[in-house]
C-alpha cells in the first residue's frame, strides 16, 4: 500500500513537472514571438523615420495638410498659389542681380527668371517688399556631400507661412547635384509647398529627387566665403544639422 501510494505520488509529481515544463516552453515561445514582433516594429519605425528625413531634408515645415490630398478636390486646391504670390510672368525671361547681406557681409547674387520664372518672381517680390530684412538663417547642415545654409523662415523657427505657398517646382537637376553657390527654394512635402525659405549650398551637395527636387532659382556670384566662414563656426551642440553656433541675420536683400 505504501509503495503504491509512493508510486502514485511520484507519477503525479512527474506529470506536474511535465506540465510546468510545457507551460514554461509555451511561455518562452510566446515571449520570443513577442520580442521578434517588437524588434520588427522598431526596425520598420526606424526605416520610416530615415525615409521621412531623406525626403524632407529641406522641408520648410509648412502647415500643408498632406493627408487632405487623398481627395481630388483637395489635390486640385493644393495645385494653386496663395493669392498674394506674384505671377511668374513678371519674371519670365529676366535675370535679376543684387546683393544679399548676412551679418554685415555682402554676397553677390543672381536669379534666373528664364529657368525658374515663378521662383524668381517670388523672391524679387520679397526683396522689393523688404521682407527678408531682419530674418534669420536658422539652419546649417554640414556633412559629406551636404552643405547648406537655410534662411527666410517667417518667424525664424523653421516654420513656413501657411498663407503664402506656391509652386510648381522648377529647374531641378536630374542627377540631384546642387553645386556650391546654388540658391534653391526650401519646401515641404508637396510641389506646391514652396514659401519664403531658401537655402545656399556652400559645397557641392546631393539631394533626393524622388519627391520632385528643389527649385534652383539662382546662384551666388561673389562672396561665397561668407557662407563657408559661417559653416566653419560650427553648429549648435556640435551637431551636423541644426542652428548655426553664431546667429545669422539677413541685413538686406536687394535685387534689380
């Protein structure tokens, strides 16, 4: 009787251990699946962020509602310019030359109304209205094949002006190469999200073209060393993309 009870208890113990081991094994399988799923989600999120950064490398951070473009009516509305944007005809076929002064130092500039009439009309209008005076160059980026100073934000914080947007994108290089001294227009995610911001390349720069590229409106004809000296001053917090270590202010922007 004692032996029988002992065997019964040992049998039950073995069953209990087997059930416990099975439960542990099942939990380990679930945990591995959960960990793998979390890792996959993290990888996908990282890739998504990388793509967004690549596609919005010179985003003007406008308040453009990209999601609204899924409807035909919204898409049609997005392909029009704000009422105060000048007509491209006012600059078509013309060349404007003048001076952009940063921190008291002048750069000679030229805008090409033949290659980019809408952009040239916009920036001639902004220069004539004295819009740029007192604005800042809020962004400096300096890495391999990537060197720009971005300026003209309405409030100096990188945000665009939702009441002043225009398109289309013009005069973009098919190979994505923007030579040193290029003056191009910053924009958000659509080709009709240009605004008042522009960037100057102080080294040969390569930018993604899969969203339409960025309008080359003109070039620096003299004084590019002003921008390279700003770049040598570095970027806040030792970053490769951010606010210049030294504040950069537009003293004036004059064209004729």
